[in-house]
C-alpha cells in the first residue's frame, strides 16, 4: 500500500518557453518495496493583470499552444529519463 509522505514541495525541475512553463514535481511515497518518487507535471502561463500584478493561468491562446507543447515535451523527456534510471545500492 502506498502512503504519501509530504503534501507540498518546490518543483524539482522547470522548463520555460517564453511565458509558458512546465514544472515537474516529485512526490516520494512509501511502498512495500521501499520509497519511490512519483512525478507530476504542471503547465502554466505567466502574465500581468491590469494592475501589473504577476498572475498565472492554465489557459493558452493559439499562439501559445506550441510553447506549451514544447515545454511539456521537455518535461516528458525529463520524467522519462528519471523513471528509466535504475539506482543500484
């Protein structure tokens, strides 16, 4: 049975294309075989509102979609490398 160890942590890796970023988060869980890291990816766009405050959204217009796709591709490659790595003790 898997049990989550922590609820919040900073991203372990961020890929940024223009104002779009894909952040990779690692969540360590305990399993019967020992601790493992499960990764998830969050994609978002940074922008400023009318008051010049920095905000984030997960909505993209047509021109931003290629940036979102590329950032996700970079994140996917990173997660695949991490998942494929075998750590020998």
